[in-house]
């Protein structure tokens, strides 16, 4: 797994052996089982997540119903908002699949950034990329029909169709599971 991480990092910065060893010394690699809840609504946390393998889901509980807002998969990061605000979380994060995660804290990141400034540069670039992607995703969600959202998902993240339970996928698309079934049937008829 460390090779996967270092290959990913090499797209942004070149690491020396000392820098690689510093990362490995942090003990940040964690195997997490499917169904594990990493963060609950009302809980405080200082943990940041980077997915090496697997799928995480971010969701809210609203009137007893789960509202999925994000799926985080391989080579994607998630810093819960509560980590930055120091307030209790407003949402849940759980594992859709068995996962291998890098779990770090702000203190760990501050330490590594002070020793190796290029990590701070890489994190800034990753944050900017993520923010840009989230803005595009939000705009597409707000301006498209459920059918268009599904077609966009098929094009941009087809792996989710097989990896994620239908009721979670429907929630992510902003529709009910029955509507997703009808939508899929309509799309198949058009082909």
C-alpha cells in the first residue's frame, strides 16, 4: 500500500528517502471493515482521511432518513468540517466497503509540514483541486434533472454503480430508490 501512496504523491512532489521514512514512521495506515462508522453526528474529531482502497460515505440524518452527500474512493481525501471548526460533526462518515485508509491528525500534518515544506505545497494543490471539483459537482447537481445526474454519474464515476447499495446511490442522486429503478429502466429502453 505504501507504493500506491508514494506513486500518488509523486504526481505532485518528489520525495526523498528521508521524507518517505518520515511518512511511514507516522503509523497512519489503517484497515477498516465495511460498515464501520468513522464519525457520528454530534461527535468531535481531529482525524483526516485519505482512501488508499475502498469507499467511504458521508451522510446526514434528516427526519430519520439518510441523505448521502458524498462518496470518497481511492486517492481521495476527506477532512471533516468539524476538524477545522472544533465543533461537533453535523454528519456521519462510514465505510461502504472494507477500506485501507491513511488517518492523520492536524498535529501530525503540522509536524510533517514543518519538517518537509513540500508536503504543505502538495496539500494546498490537492485542496484546490478538491474544491474546484466540489464546486463543479454542486453546480451540476443544482442545474440537472435526476436522469441527467445519473447519466453524469455513469460517465464520471461508473464504479459507484456496482460498489454502492442502490438506496445510498438514490440518496446521493436526490431521489428515492423506486425512482432510481424507474429511471434506470427508462434509460435502458432508450438504448
